C-alpha cells in the first residue's frame, strides 16, 4: 500500500488517475471466448478506492437503481477490508460480481460521481466487481442471515435477475421459495444472452449455488402457463404468492423484403445457439450455428445485444463483422465499454445506415443487404436529431449472415393463460410500482416483462421491491396502496 | 431426468417411447408437442405428444430416426432417462364437429396426426384417415388409426399394401366420388402437405397442416421457428405448429429447413461412427 487510507488528503486523492482495468489484448481476445477483463488486483482496487473523496452528500448513491451504499463500500476497500465491503454491498445488491460487469455505469452511478465533473469518475463498477470476485475467489462466502421459517410458500416464475433477487430476499424472510424455469438452464439472459467473454457462466452458477444453500428449490423444464398455470400453482399446489419474472419475449424483425432468407436470424437465436446450446463447441455439442469462418456478418441494431452478437460472430471467425445502425454512435444504447471493446476487436461500424432489403441467391440463401445512408436532420420533439435518408445513397453490402437485434416484444403466454392479469397495449404486465403487485391478488411481477427490455439492475431492483411487498402481505401487515 | 417406461420399434427406425412426465400428461391436448434433450450437450428438438395417460403420469412420443438426436433417442430402452422433456408446447389443435373430417398422415406424420384424429372423432366428426408410407414395412399405427376412424385407408408408394399411390391420389378419389368433405388435416413431409393443400384449394375445403421448422427453445424466445403464413411472420412454437394450409409459404419453410444440412450430416456421421452398432428394428 503506497498511501494510508486514513491520512490521505483530498488533493492527493484527486491526483490519482483512474486505474486501468487489466484486459486481454484485443488481437488475442477476438479469437477466444474468455473474459475480456481480467479484474483489478487488490492493489489496483485499493488505489482506485482512494480516488473516492467520501462526499458528505454521496450523490452516486442516488444514481444507482438499488442505492448501494457506494461511499461506504469503497471506504472499506480503501482500508483493505474487502470482506467488509462484500457485506456492505450485499445489504443492497445480491449479485455484485454480475452488476459490476454488466451495469451501464456511465449512465448510472458513475455518471453522477462528482469526481467525474472534471476528471474520470471513480470506477464504481470495477470496484463492485472486484468485491464480488474477491468473495467468490477466496471462497469466503457471505451467506445471509435467515429468519425462522414462516410456513408460507412463494412461487417464482423465471430465473433471470428479477426472479433470483426476489427469491433471495423471500428466502431470507423465512418463506419457502420454489423457482420455475422454462429452459433447462437457470439464469435467464445472464446464461443464454450475455456471452461468456463478458460474463463468465461460472459466476452465475456460483450465485445459483449460494441460493440453493439458502434452501431455494429450482425446477427447470417448467413453462408456466403450459406445464402448470398460475391459478393451479396457487389453488392446487398451495403457493401463497407468485412472482412473475419471465423477461422479454418474441424478437422483433424489421419487416423488410428478404427477411426470411436462409441466413437471416434474430440475435436471440444466434446467442441462444452459441451460449445456451454451446454451438461454439459443435460438433462435440449437438447444436450447430451458422459457420462464420471467413464470412461477412452484419448485425442490425446498436444495443448490448447487438454488440454481443457482433463480437460473438467475430470470435466464431467472421472476416467482416459489421454493426449497421441507423443513428450515430452517441445514440447507441449499448454500454460505452462494449462499444469501445468492439471497436478495438475490429468490428466495422456502419453508422447512419439503414437496411432496405435482403438479397438472396436462387437457393434462397442470403448474399447481401441493400443499405441506404442517413444523415442527421432537424431535431425532433425529443431534441434528438432525426436521421433522414440520403437520396441516391443506396448500395449493396455483400454478407453471408444477418443478425437482427432491434428488440423484443412480450411473451403472451401468461396473458393467454391468466386472463385476470392486466397487461398494457404492448402486452407488458401492469403493476403497482410501489409493490409490483399485478391486478391479480398476491401475484407480483417485475423485470423486463413489466418494463420491456431494460437492465439487469432494474430487474433485480424490481425483484427486491416485490419481495418486500410480498413479505408484508404474507405477514398480514400490508399497507394499502391505491395509486397505480 | 425423465424415465422411459416402455420403448418399442413400430417399424424400422420408428420407435414408440413412453416417458414419465406427470405434469405434461395431465395438461397436454391434441396437437401439442414437447422439446427434448437427450443428454447434457444435446440439442433441443421437438416431438409431438402422440398420447398420454394422466393417471399413470406418462406421455408417449413416436420418433423417426432422422439424424443424430432422434437416432440417439431411439437407442434408449426401458429404464433409461432423457435429460429434459418440456411441454406441452404449442397451441392445441382447433377441434370442433366439422362434419366429415379427413386426417392424412405421411410417414411419421401419421404419429403426429393420430392424437388430433382421435380428438376429431371424439368431437363427433365422421373421421376418414388416409395414412401413407413408402412400403408395407413402414406402415405405423394401423390399429390405432382404425380405432378412431369411421373409414381407414392405407396407401403405399410401391403398392405393397393398401391403396397403391400417394395419399393425395386417395384424397382426390374421395373428392371425385362426390363425398362432402368439411375438414382436412395433413401432416407429413413438406412436399406432401403442399400437395394436399393444392388438392383441397379449388374446393375451398378447410385444410390444416402441422409445420416442422427447426426449433431451438420452443418457448417463443428465439424466433428460429418463424414461418410465413398469409405473408406474415408466425412463430410455429407458440402460434402453431398447425396453420391454414392454403396460407402457408411452403417454399420458404423448405428453404429455411436446409440451413444446417451440412452440420446435421456431420453430427449424424460422427454419431454413426461412434456407435457402429446396427440399428435394431
Ligand atoms: C444479449 C443481451 C445482452 C444484454 N446486456 C446487458 C448488459 O450489459 N447490462 C444490462 O444491465 N442488461 C443487459 N441486457 C438486458 C438484461 O439482461 C435484462 O434486462 C434482464 O436480464 C431482465 O431480467 P428478467 O429477470 O426480467 O428476465 P430474463 O433475464 O429474461 O429471465 C427470464 C427467465 O424467465 C424464463 N421464462 C420465460 N417464460 C417463462 C414461463 N412461462 N415459465 C417459466 N419460465 C419462463 C426465461 O426462460 C428466462 O430464463 C442484455 C440483454 C440481452 C438479451
Ligand atoms: C412441432 C414439431 C413436431 C414434430 N413431431 C415429430 C414426431 O412426432 N416424430 C418425429 O419423428 N419427428 C417429429 N418432428 C421432427 C423432428 O423434430 C426432427 O426430425 C428432429 O428434430 C431431427 O433431429 P435429428 O438430430 O435427429 O436430425 P438432424 O440430422 O439434425 O435433422 C434432420 C432434419 O430434421 C429437421 N430438424 C433438425 N433439427 C431440428 C430441430 N431442432 N427442430 C425441428 N426440426 C429439426 C431438419 O429439417 C433436418 O433437416 C417434429 C417437428 C416439429 C417442429
Ligand atoms: S449496481 Fe450498478 S448502478 Fe449500482 S452501484 Fe453497482 S454498478 Fe453502479
Ligand atoms: S460521488 Fe464519487 S467521490 Fe463522491 S462518494 Fe460517490 S463515488 Fe465517492
Ligand atoms: S423455437 Fe424459438 S421461438 Fe420458436
């Protein structure tokens, strides 16, 4: 330790540069699926933690959707009390190793960090990740304290971040919790969507082991609505309450000609084949994926999913891996870091471009996409400059595979099989935002099925809000919330 | 893990397997399917639920060895397990009393048509079944089909049993004989379903087909199973698998089903190489 956490002046703190996260070299990592970031060492983490000036009014906390006590956990890191930091974070966030990796920090906690006004903000995400990893890698699991059993039973539908965080809290309150998952693998998007090079699956499995130790039961291969309905869970299986965390649903397509050619797929399909079904290991795993080797692949969209898809294609050997996005980089919804990583890995960005039509050969295989260039026009009502097509700028981009990544709708299954749960026009589930209760009594919902595609941390926050409300309700002390 | 309680070959390469899956057995309706995964690292693949016994808590599937996954499944015996069985998936067949209903099955499609034919019979239809196979040895479910039919026909391509010719010829013969047909269900290879659609189109006979696009999750998450029906995108695993035959773009389906031919062959050959044991019948 070069500096003593207790005797360091603000000026000295401000002089420390943001500590760089060690990473795999771009030229090497674009050929493998191992994690890009290698993690801060304890020395780097302590040094970074010293950059936090311990504000009297830590505005960063309000920037975090679950209000982690950021100043406090960082102080503990600076003092070298890493396990203390683990405990502090876990008061508010049960999945620090995951959120530290996937939160869009530049739009949340780090966006409002005061240091960021003149310098680079404190690397809150990297520190959080360090703490989460420290707990796992040193094997000093902080298992939460559990209240005595209440005899109440709650069913959780879906094992994504919303369902897992809700399950965690409910188990701590002493309720019996059973999680039902449609797929054969637990974890939701954390498992089948976000690739290994960004979120190693071992971390998710480790979190799941922690939940199992708390007595939470997991049942895979159960599609609620089909295998069993919510009414049956409550009436026949004796569940006192249900939390729905089924995530987003059917992928959207663009509705342009040629979208059904062979070689056009959704990002969900591409990522599911590679991540969930381990197609990268074909033929030792059975599920194939489009052979990208030496081919040209274009991904349409600008979000995290698009970045994950295009970087996956590159890792599968694509010669050209393009992002085709209709606005400019500033508007891309993806995490900043992912965009930068993608650029360094040789992803080619075709910004201000829209696809008009997919072109195929006589066997209906994709051969190219007709695109048109856009330019930024007058600002629209939201103040954003709207892209408008440039007349006569059409051109043909030869590609072998197209991945559509423009978002998802909502899976209609719950609505179809539980009509008394109110949904919006977009089929998202309507809830009371204070309790996450749906229009059906004792049935709660949260995560992407309520908000539409959002973030891991928002889904987790929703799961926790619901758990608190369910706990109150089951204890018979529920307050009455009328505002919807 | 799902335990196999009975397993018998119905014909060469076509096996009937009864699996313990009490929740699915209780819930399933005609026209629905399950997604299976033989082992960890296996692929997820769909099979129609041919029958179920809610009391016993079992479902029955009938699989034709088409490639690695189905062949591997068909090697399993009583007492063996299947890693995952998920369902019942898909929208159940729309069943009503149409009047006279003709159920047409081609090859293993007969197994897929069987539960719906049974449901049509139960709903009070006059049920005619036409089941086609390439030859006598490949005819399956003859007794079962007879039991749910008012009239049952078998056709073989080589004339070795029953009517000599294609199922569409038999159907045309029925139509030409002046029989009033109110509903047709056709399940089998894509060219067969397309041919049936063309036979019934001029007569405006309501015709349903069960589509077999490549599925991955089977729960409506990936969009891999999308088919073009009435010029719109539909997801066969949630909106189907049954669709109005006169609105289906069959060419698009058969084009799209060819995407992994090369990889499927690779898998199958590797599997054959690994076992080298003869397939028993
Ligand atoms: C490729 C990709 C990358 C992303 N990257 C980021 C990122 O970097 N940072 C970030 O914050 N967010 C990211 N997101 C968004 C984030 O993953 C989601 O907002 C979050 O996972 C939503 O959590 P959830 O619990 O609501 O749903 P999900 O994670 O979608 O989990 C829902 C689970 O429910 C199951 N399920 C569905 N229907 C049923 C049913 N009927 N019965 C039983 N189970 C059912 C599903 O199989 C699934 O396992 C990304 C999303 C994708 C697709
Ligand atoms: C709703 C539905 C119900 C079905 N019911 C039955 C049934 O009751 N009995 C039966 O024998 N077959 C049925 N099939 C077909 C069966 O799913 C395929 O034969 C099987 O998946 C082939 O896998 P494989 O590895 O053995 O062969 P492969 O060598 O992988 O493929 C052989 C052919 O099967 C098709 N296929 C491959 N993978 C899939 C997949 N994941 N999903 C769908 N089709 C695929 C392709 O057209 C391919 O060319 C059904 C298909 C669907 C969509
Ligand atoms: S959970 Fe996300 S937003 Fe909150 S402090 Fe951690 S990284 Fe920042
Ligand atoms: S705003 Fe920045 S400097 Fe202030 S407490 Fe939060 S992390 Fe530390
Ligand atoms: S198989 Fe994935 S949506 Fe139908």
